[in-house]
C-alpha cells in the first residue's frame, strides 16, 4: 500500500513540476541507486533504435510488433522460408546465430535448420506481450551449437544454456517476406550505460 501511495505522490509531484506532462510519458525507476524512486521523462531518453534506452524497451517492442491477427499470421507462416539478411536498424550487417531455413506446416509442425542441424517441434501463434510466435522443440536445445566448445564446458553450465522452447517477435509478414526483430543489449557490464540495439532478421519465402 505504501509503495502504491509513493508512486501516486511522485506522479502528482512530477505533474506539478513538469506542467502539462502526460502521466504516460513519465517513468518512475526504483533501483539500488534510487530506492525512493527516480522520475524520468520518456522524451528525454534516447529512442534511437540502434542505441535505445533500457527504459523505452517495452514500449518500442510493443510498437514494432506486428498487429496482424492470429489467423492471418498462421496462414501467412505456412511454407518454407530462407534467411536473407540480419541487419541493425542502420542497415549494417550483424553477426547473430539464427536459422538458415524455416518450414512451418499447417499441422503446426516446424523444421528449423541452424548450422546444418535439423531441429523439429510444434509452432504456435499467440499475440501476447512482446511476442507472437512460440516454438516448442521435440528435444531440448543448447544455445551453443559448436560441439568442440561444449566438450570443455561443465555439465551445470550446459544445463543452464539448455531450453525447450523459444519465442519470436514478428515485425512484418506477407506472402514474400517474414521479418523477426529482437533487441540486443550492449554495455551490459555497466547498467547505467547499457542500451539496446534493434536487430532485424529477414526471411524470404521459397515455397
């Protein structure tokens, strides 16, 4: 209750200080350096998609996510797709491990080719917060595909990198193109200077 009251008081205070500022444009941050809360204005944060402020990440993700309905996305996904490019928002290429080929079948089975490995499972379209495509794998997957590297990693670390599903955010999909997007964190060693970089992963339909 005290926590909610504090947020309310800070919001009222910020409205007085900043005149006609819309409450939706105000961010109140609580962290180790600001246990009592710090007021930020969205218009004072960097919205550059190649150096996006951490505090704007959720808003930008929601803004970029495809607004097509679930049935339309399902119908458009059916078929085979091949990777065309991986780029930053400034059009520069970006090195990211991802699928070279994707096949989505009407029976919700999928085939994913990554570095020559064939991965299978079930796919689902769910328009939820920050994602709208879920892949559930038939077998657990490991984020590092290089078997030579895996030989030298302890079992606990390998287990920590193992996952059974993955989610993808679709920015655009039509009869010819499928564009996923993700935000990659930079300067992670310093939270105060950390920012996010938009990465666009584009596929072309082959069948």
